[in-house]
């Protein structure tokens, strides 16, 4: 904890405090007020790991501004990289436009600039003019799709039930030891996978987990009419995406959308992807990575 003066007013800057019940409750309260969810169930589950780091400003004992730093390892085009993602950036309504988020951004950029390969975040439309002040620039993401003709698959698929401890452990261990399957693949961040599959209040992939036994793979997928949407593949060995698609396809499935970029996309239709009210922004010197390579961050790596 340290004191900082912002526009003549004194605040306390705190970080790495998630094990302090009072401070964590204050953080959860601000998150509820801003985004209508909190992280308490995830924390209590034990899956909140040390790579999710909280940075906040206090006015006396009131938490008034915050940013979360998620340190995530990726395999990017075959090379291991460590990225820092900013998330849950928020300021109490009564304290906005006072420069608090600026101080937090400057703090984490200074602390992590020599410890990671890239900074990035997903920005709401209302703040697209804010982040370029720190060198973050918008870049495009791309997703792929393909037509599907149902063929007889040799692979048995079952829907997982993570209320069952064995399935919960299977999901955790598979995500923890997952092999890179895509051009941009998250590595070793099982805690974040569990957050989206069981502890996120706004939506959950809990009902969208399928275990393909012979491939020892978990697919995160859903069906919308005749379209299969494949969000992620978790497997401890490299497997063929086409095998997963064929295993998941039903008699009604005519096409599939992949929410990631395959290592080899030649057999897929590649299209620009734009999510409503969300823009990927990266530190300016890494902009070319996305300019010259059509990439997409898998959904379960977002924070």
C-alpha cells in the first residue's frame, strides 16, 4: 500500500489483496455496481490463481477505482509469449473524470513493461478514445467458418456435468495441461477456464462442455439451429479440428463457426469478426502481429 496524490487529493494505492476479506468485498461491491457480477464464488472455489492481480485506489476505506491485470501465457504462431491483459477497469460514478484510471494504467504499465511481451484489452465503445493515450491501438480479429456434411464419426461424445467432481477435475486438469491447438492458444490458465465454465454470473459455458473420449478432448460448443459454434478445444495432445467437428455434428448441422483461428486456415472461410461493444486493443508496437496475421483470442481467454 502506498499513498498517491491525484489532483491534490490523497488516495491509497493497493494491489494483490484478494485474500483480504474486507478489501475483496469492497472490490466485489464496486464490480457489482459497475458490471452486475462479482468474483466471490470464483475466489471461494480456489481457482483464482496468482496470475490474476488486483490494483485499486482507496479514498479512506472506500474503493473508488480499479484495474485487474491477468498475466497469461500463449502460444502464438508456434512461439511462447507472455501477455498482460487488462480487465474490469472501473471507477465509482462519483469519482470519474478525476484521473484515477490514468494513474492505475500508468502504474501497471510501468510495473509490467519489462515482464511481458504485449499489453492488450477488450474495450467498450465508450472508452475507445481513452486507451490510445497509453499507446494501445485497435486491431482486427478474424473468425473462421466451414460447411459440414455429416459423416459417421468413430468418436463417442458425452455432455459433461461439472457438478460431478470427476468431471470438474477432468476439466481442470485438461485445461491446465492443454496443448496448443490454434494459431493463438492460451496455456496453463485452467483457473480462467473454470471461471467461464462455472463461476461467471452473466453467462456460463457450464452446459456447453462435451467430452470426446477417444481423443481425450473437451470441446466447448453450442448449437444454434443448423450451426455448430465451437468456442474452444482443450486436449493434452494435438488433435485435428476436423475430428472434433465431425464428432460434434448432428444430422441437423450444416455449418460450423470457429471462435478461434486454426493453425492452418486454408480449408476455412475467414471473415472479419466484430463483437458488439468490444474492440481488441494492443500496445502499438505489437499492432503488426495482428495486421499481418489473421488472429483471434479464444473466448475463454478474455477477462
